[in-house]
């Protein structure tokens, strides 16, 4: 993929600590239009902190974070109208219907209510929610709520999508559709910053994979490039090798042994 001249995200010397724990240790990262970035790492590695800083939800960091060429620390929040976000855990307004919620989100991004309603209705229909459009979200399954979240993040046609476990709760057919949506958006120059623990999905959809461990970037490249640099084959195996986690078989074996204790005597 050809790299554009200017990055849409530029992070330089990003440090962040919470009380006595250093979470990010000098992160340097540039992201370009049309890239699907698989941002992966163990729990506590700093993934969510990085994303929340870029979203303007976390302050107190050291370093420079530029979105669309502007330092987000300058107080100008207009860049947020050009981004979309799906958090790993989101509290929807369950008392609202899907129509009410999506129109509300659209208006927050500067859309006319009629335009938001028209687009939201067509998008929900495409994702199989047409009969639930005027139902209260409190009655939705996890997968239905996830579809509403995904639509709300893309309704205003953002240039950057920040996604944290965006496929959570979706059925297999919906996963195929959403993965194709991401690929189509990237082909049109949109940037997708994708965080997940499902390695096979990250491996398949990402044009570039960034692995963070202990607050540092320990690998950055396409899956093919990471594979060339590693003796292991799958992204999961590369992940385990680079993060030093090689005891998973021993732990699993001991776990199964414990739960089977006494079973032979019953």
C-alpha cells in the first residue's frame, strides 16, 4: 500500500503514568490514510490508554499527539467530528429506541436529524435491525446493541475509526459483513485503528499490526513482515513469542488437572 505524505495520526514520545505505574514509555507512531491498524497487546500493556489519549478522554500525558496535523493539546476539539469510536464496554441509553439513540448521536456530530434518521434507518436495515428500529434498546441482545454501536460510530462518515473489540457479540454472518465494511472503508482512504484480543481476526483484516507490551511498541509491520521476523507461524504464536508468554500450555494442563481432581473416584 502506498503511503500518503502526511499521517492522520502522529504520536511522538508519548509517556503516561497512573500514580506509581508507568503505562506508556515513549510511544512513537505514525498512521496514514487507508490503513487498518491492528493495535494489540496483553492486558495492561497500554492499548486503551493510547486510544483514550487520542480521543481526548485522558490528560496528563507527556509527548505530542497530532490528529489531522494538529496537536490535540491545543484545546481545539473540532477533530472529534471526524472520528468515530466503539469502546469495548459501552453504556447505551437503554430507555431510548434505536431510532432515538442514532438520531441523537448524529445530531451530536452536526448532522440534521432528518438526515441522521434516514441514514440510520437504511443502515440498521442492512444489518438486520429493521424490525427493531423503533424498539427500546433495553430489549436488544448483545449482538443487536453492538450493531447499534457500530452504526453510531460510522453514521457521520468519519475519517478515522477507533474500534475496541468491535465484533463482540456478533454472529458469524454479521462478522463477515462488518469485516467487509472495514475493508471497503480503508479502500476509500478511511483509517481504522482496531484493537482486539482475537488474533485470527486481527491477522486477517489488518494491513499493519502494532504490538505493544509493557508500554513499548515491540513490533510494527504487516503480518507477512512480522512472520518473516519470527520463527512462529500464526499471529497468536508471534504475539506469545514477542510478549514472552510461553507457559500457556503448562497453565492449561494444570488447570484441567485440577478440575478433574476426584472425578475418577465418583
